[in-house]
C-alpha cells in the first residue's frame, strides 16, 4: 500500500512539472472554510464547491446519489449493465481512476486537469489514510477529505457529505431514507425466525461469503449465515470451498451471485442433495447498476436489504418490491425505473 502511494506521489510531482505547477484546479485563496473530516483532519475547502472528484467506486456510488452534477469524473467506468440505468448525461464522465483498491490507478494528470475543487474518499478508514491524504493534498494543492461510511452509518455519511458540499437539505432526504431502510430491514429479520443461508459465488458456485467477513454484513444481519470459517476472506471473491462442505452446512436457502450457477445448480443432480436446491429455495442476487449485495460495498447494499427481506420474510414486509426499488433508483440513480426494467432486474431473483 505505502509503496503504491509513494509511486503516486512521484507521479504527481512529475505531473506538476509538466503542468508548470500552476494548474487552475488548485484551491483558490479567495474564500475558504475549514472542514473536519472523519479522520479528524482539519482541511481548508472552498466555501462554494461545484466540482468534485472521487477516490474510488464506493465514493462514486455515494456521491453520485447526492451531487451527480458536481462530479468532474468518476473512479471507474460504468459497466454495460449500469449504462442501462444511469442517465445519458453522466455516462461519459472522464475516468479518474482509484486511489485505493485493487486497481490503485488514480491518474494524477487527469485529476489535476479536471477542475476538481475537492477530492472525496468514502468508506472505512484504511491504515495510514490520514498521512496519505495529507501528502496528496500537499503535492496537488487540492483538498482531500475522508468521510466514513458503513452500512449502518450511511445516514451520518450523507449528513457529513451534505455539510461538505453545502447541500444539507438534499442530504437530509438521503440520510433519513438510509436510516429508515436499514432499521426496517433489521427489524423485519429480528422479528422473524432467521433462515439458514449461504451466499455463493464463482463459476462453480463454490466460493462463499463467510460470516464476519468484510462483505458479509447484509447476510449476517438478515439471516443465519452458515459459512463459518477459520479465516474469513476480505476479498469480494469470498472463501473457496467445495460441494462436500456445502452439503455439510446444508442451508435452507442459497443466494447465488449474478455471475454464478443459479440456473445450472437447480438442474444438477449433485446439487439436488442440498436442501435449498431440492426445495427450490435458491435465487440469484439482482445486478443493476451494481450487485445489490455489494461489490462495491456501497450504498446499493440498501437495495440488497430491501430485496433480501422481501424474498426471505415476505409475510413480515408489508411493501411492494417494485415501489421500493423504484424509489431507490429515483433517489440514488436519478432515473425512473420502468416496470419492464424492474421485471428484468428480478427475473431470476425471486423464490
């Protein structure tokens, strides 16, 4: 991690040389205010922020919901699936790259030429992040801020983001929505008898999101996640296992990732030995614009909570799934989800 960030600093210095150290995206001295980010760093930011860059895909999802028209670029290109739902005017935003994560390909020259007034990092604070952001800030002249975000604290995330961007009223709507959806889903699952469940991934369906792993929060909250392993993987690919172990766990319900073998498993005699498959209690996690259970582990996990409680505990929900999903798309993706789009999204995702 440190070696990658150091290399980025060198690239920034080279870029500054090429740009004659006078790039117009640097923070103006005309009028700034102080902002304290989630790391406790006091950062001088423009009093009026109209141009934002994001550090990664999690920040991209979160910030897009509140301020899509302020984005000067995105961390990663919209996927082909996302392009079906993201309004056209946001599709071709410049690709800035990611500060952290697997790619770590933040493009210093593109960032400096983007006109960004601030760079926003959203998520869990990584080791050494304060020093990383301070160094990036010193090299670029751009303020870098970190805002904490976990599934249970997205309401606070939007409150702080609204304060940063001077959009407190708009952020309040998203904050209240996040709190409502999270609390309602947890309440539904707590009132019901939680089902024994596995979330399986991979082209063989034999990778599992283990209990207490980085990506298991929704699964652990809303079900009895049977996948208990010695060392839960923090990777999105989960822990490798095999059908023999899945038979030992013998879940009553299985959720397959969008790129896994949901349809094949239902017709495979070997998989038919698993109670969930035998009883038809398996389905595929919806995907669009992103996987609803995470990947990236951002705000769209609220969609996963809405869908998962509806699928597993239908008698306790009391809401229409289309209405809930359409509301989310309206708030977070700024688009009206049609009934036809909805039907395609959940075609393989109901029991």
